[in-house]
């Protein structure tokens, strides 16, 4: 009997899944490559729902031809403690250095607003790992990119979660032919048939503390894994990052780039002891580990001290990080053009955002599955390759360009009806149950297994094995009972399941 949720199939040449910077770039470049039908599907509203939307005004790293020495920049990334540490993909690093500045200039021409010097150059400050950062104007960046996507003639479909990839003959490991999912507001099913697919779904952060973590739930990892794609590098990255204790906000690169320093409970700049070369510009992993050790030694709490900011620094903070700036002002930390007191800092889990594992690709962003490409945080990045926003732009542009080339040369895809019905049944299972386990329960259980500092900061084999055993229990006993009362919770139920898979991948790696 046919699945009653079977719906009209939307046909497209290139399907881009995800509406962040990488996805936007992929869609734009696919159109520029001459493909007439490009469809971008976003889980929320295009320009508003991605990690890139919450990026704190910072374009970190890259090579500026008129200002930098290329060999110096290559070595800085390849050999530095926080980035390559000698373990890097030379081919990808060269691509990143050659193309990142071009992407920035394009974005400038598309209406993204940047901090510039009086002679019109991109203003740059030193941020973590002593990289140089350019500064854009907060959420305006993705708003401008969304306008460019629409102006390029891309069909943008929002508020839609895709949950499964379809493959040739319904067999894992074969060419991708489409994808299925549902409208997160109405619950209506959606089915796409595509000649090529770009996975731009971002990372997984376990629905953690920060605002940008809520939608980053490893959706692409689940879809690619189920379809038989190769994934890897989950052992690499910065699982932790920091956050202001009282605020659900971001901005670490910007804060440090403008001159902030970390202090322990005794007022000491402790990072100089843990990372003498970088000090307060050390990697997030080093900051997290050092902070944990200081608290463990009784020298907590940890503070971020921005009181040295000059009025122009505060102006830049307001421009590049408007939401964090409003929070600081409302809390009395910022008064006028000054920062008047330091703020408490704590560790929070970042999952695979910015640095880490994902779907393995070549330099064309082609995965192990014919027709499937990946970019941004959805692809395996390791360390010194294309990471953070410049990496999302570079890989997104490449994924879109090469996906378009593939689509123009590929045969008409065919959807396997049996696979379609099986995938829809799995996607809708939480909504079809009369009762069961709330998805929030599963998410909290995963967080309780993964988040303790004994697992993520100062890891030890027996403690990680215990966490893996708990994730296995959740996978076997709770995920099959996930229950959704409406389309909103159907989204969260599918996200919770995806987080469980990612937790096991990361812990086992």
C-alpha cells in the first residue's frame, strides 16, 4: 500500500540543503555555473537560521594578497599549535589561501558591510592564534547574502527540514537522486528529485547553551551516514568554546581581537602560563582546558576583562556584534563608550562547529557518493584547511560550482518508491506514535553524557567508555520511543536522533 504522505515531487538540477554562508554560496555559484534550476532548502528563514547568522562580526584568517606574505600565512596556519600543528591537508590549505580573499571581495560587492580604513581597505585586528580578522556588521552579513541568493534566481524554500537522502535503486553508497523531509510548521511532507545535492547543513552542537547551537544538530551527518557516504575527522576540532556566564551570546574572537584578556579569580592573566606564545590569543581548546584547570586548582572563577577598550573599540563592538553589545549594555557591563566591569566566563560545548569532522570530500567538495557534495561545517575539515566563515565561503563556492558541472552531465535521476516510503515512515515515526519519550528528554540525556569536563576537557579512556555506553543505551532504548505531538516537536525529535548519532561518532573517534 502506498504511503499516504506521498506528495508531489519537486524536481531541480542542484538541491542545496542548508541556508548558512556555505549554502548561500553554493546556490549562488551553481546558478553562475549555468544551472537553471537551483533550489535551496532552509530549516528556518533564509538569512536568519544558521550559525553564520550569529557569527560575531569576524572573518578570521585567510590571505590578503596586497598585505600578507603568502609563505608566512601558510606556515602560520600549517604549523601553529592552535591550527595545523603540522597536521594539515596541503592541497586544501592552498585552495583556502588562494580563494578566501576573492570570496570576501565578492561579498563586499554584494552588499555585505565591513569595517574599513579611511583609504577604503578592510580593517583587520589580531584574534586567536594571532590570525588577522576582518570585521563585518553582525547579522547584516547573512541578510545581504540572502538577498543575493534570491536575486540570483534560486528557488528558496524555508521552514523545511530534510531528513533523508534518496539513492539510486534505494541502495546505500550509490548515486544520490533526491531527498525527503517535511515543513516544520505544517508537517506536510516534501520530496525532491535532484541531479546533484550540496549538503550545507552545518555542524552539531547538541542544542547547547549558545543561541547558534539550537539548529546545529548534525542533520547532514545523519543523512549522509544513512545514504552510505564516508565520514571522518571527528577526533579533530575544538569541542569546547567559551561564553559569558550570564548571557546566551557569542563574540570571543571579537572580544579578544579588540584587546580583552582572561583573568582567574586572583586577577592573574593565567593563559600566559598555559600558552606562552599566544597568551589570550590561544585556541578555544586551550582556553577551555586552562580555565578548567584553574577552577580545579581553586583559582576560579574565570573572567573576561574588556575594561581596557577605548571608545572606538566599543563602537566596533556595537557595530560588528550588535546583539552581544545590547546584552552587555542592559547588564550594566557597557556604559556609553566604555566597558566598566569584567564579566564571568565559562566553558560550553561547541561540538563540531568551525573545526572538526563531517562528510569526507575532495578539493572539489565531492563526497564518496556520486552527486553528493558538502561544504562548510557539514564537510570534514580537520584543522588547517577551510574553516570558519572564510572556509564556509570557499567550500560553498566550490561545492556549488562542481555540483553544477555534475548536474549538467548526469543522467535523469530516478526515485526508488520503496526507499521513499521507508524513509518517510522513519521520519514521521515520532508523530505517528500515540505517546512515548519527549525529545527534550533525549537531548538532555545526551548533554549529560557528553558535557561533563571529565569527558570533553580532561578526557580519560574509562570515562569516555562510560559515556559511549550511555549513548548506546539512549540509542537503543530511548530513540525508538521518541514522540512528537506536533510538527514543531517532530523537528526536535529528528534533531535529537541526529544528535545521538553524532555523539557516538565523536566519542568513538
